[in-house]
């Protein structure tokens, strides 16, 4: 299987594997050991750096005792396995934590989007309620104007009724005066008729004619009074109807005032909901920040795992360096081992 890329540690590991098998660590051999991965130029550069770092002459495998070779090989294999397991565990742990954080971040993003949609919906509802409030205020203003006009009409009708009442009182006074004058005239005529019955028969007839004319005039006056009474009753009925209409409009105005107060309460509730949504948005942002901090902590853990891996690689390099240059430890070997060396 081809690898994603090569580095100095991988090239050094392949070189040491070739040396451990007694093969020449050439560029082609190292590339084959790496699974035909990496350019020859890069492999040559890494081999040159490794050889420059290893300035002392290389020791062959025959110079080491079989027991030491097996021990070093076992230690090398064990350290390689432990380092690989630690690195794999750290990478797997980091992958799990990263997946969990990304899943939480996706959930928070979806929740934030939902909250944003709810805020937009609340804004739309608030704008609609504001439009309805404006329409209600316009209707209220029109009703108030109409109520004022009706009140003025009622005032005019009351003034007309008062005027008619004055006219009726004046006619009643005239009628009363006419009746008093008629009664006085009747008494005078009676007295005169008793005293001058024979002398004033013609005058009596003339007086009777005038009396009939006055009676007719009185009847006309009574008819006019009756008509005025009917007009007065009709005007009073109209005034009562206008008063009922004014009371109805006042009730409508009070109802509209109650609706406006309810709308104001609804607007206040919408503002409270908006503040609550803003608070939830702030909490979501704080949670997102906390997740970012957790991601940074996971990144630092990954860096620590990488550092440990590099440390294991350095220790493996030193161990292999010791295997390739055993002259420094030759004095500590037994004499029979020195002779064998």
C-alpha cells in the first residue's frame, strides 16, 4: 500500500532495516523498502543528512555478538511497537475527539440557524403587529373624528330643540293671552248685550262673525301647536337616537383602546422573546467558544503525542547508533567477547 508521504524518520527506519538485514541502503533499496513511495531526490537528500549525522564508520553485524544483536533487535522492535501503538492510540483518540467536537459544532450551528430563523420570524410578526397597530390607530382617529362630528350634530340638534321649545312657549303664551282676551271680550259682550241688546243686535252679529274668525284662528293655532308638538317629539326621538349612536361610538372607542393596549402588551412580549433569543444566541456563542478551546486542547494533546513520537524516534536512532558504533562500549564487554570482536 502506498503511503501518504515520507520524512527523515521513515527513511532512517528503512535504512536501518536494510542494515539490520545486511543489505546495502542504496536509494533504490530504501525506496523499495518504503513501498515504492517518495522521490529518489528526497530519499537521497535524507540519506545524505543521515550519513552526515553518522560521521563515525559503520560497524558490520558480525562485530556484534549474537546475544547483543538479538537483545538490541528485541528492544528495537518493542520500542517501535510501543511507539507505534502510542502514536496510533493518540491519533485515534484525537480523531474521536475531533469527530465529537465537529458533531457538537454542527449541532450548535444548526441550533444557531434555527434560532436565527425564529428571530427573523419574530421580527416579521412584530412588523405585522406594528402595521396592524398603525391601522388601528388610523381607524381610531377616524372614529374619533366621526364621534366629534356626531357630538357637534347633537349639540346643533339640542340647540334647535331649545329654539323650538322657546317657540312653543311663545305660542302658548300668545294662546293664553288670546284666551284671556277672548274671555274678557265675552264678558264685555255679555254685559253690553244685557244692557244694549236691542241697540247692538247688528254689532252682536258682527262680534259673532269676529268670534267665529277668532275661533278659526284659534283652531289654526291649535293645529300649528299640535304640529309643533309632533315636530318636537320627532326631534326628541332623533336626539335620543343620536345620543345612543354617540354612546355606541364611545363603546367602540373604548374597545379600540383595549385592543391597542393588548397589542402593546403583545409587542412587549415579543420584545421579551427577542431578548431571550439574543441571550440564547450569546450562550450558543459561548458554547462554541468553549468547543474551540477544547479543539485547541486536543491539538495541544496531538502536538504532545507527536513530540513523544519524535522522542521515541530519537531514542531509536541513538540505540541504532549505538548498535552501529559499538567501539564506545567495547571496554565494558567481557574479554572473550572482546576477542571475538
